[in-house]
């Protein structure tokens, strides 16, 4: 799954266009490297989101095309917020 779509499906970023713009601006890192929106997210990837005042670091636990509000947070675990 594309990085921008994963960020939207898991509700880490509210809209896919915002996720895409954040990737283009170099604010999203995967495994320590700047990631493009087209990056293919895999299990055990470490995603760092630098938006706003508090950076957020999460580890991918699973990748699913669809997620409800209740199980969206089950797809990742927060390492540092």
C-alpha cells in the first residue's frame, strides 16, 4: 500500500492530499530516510511524521486496505510522540 494511503487509512493524517503534500515537503521519514508518497509500506517499517510541534514515530504492525475508526489504531504502535 502507498504511504500516503496508509497514513490516511490509519488516520495518522486526516486527508490523503495532506499526507501526499507532507511527503513532498520531506516531513515523512520511513526507516530514517525521507519517503515519497508512492513508497510501499511494509510490516515493521518505522514511520516518523514531522507535522506540527510534536513529531510522531510509529511502527507498522499490519497493512490493510480498509480500517474502521475502531481498528485503525491496531495497524500501528506508537514508539514516540
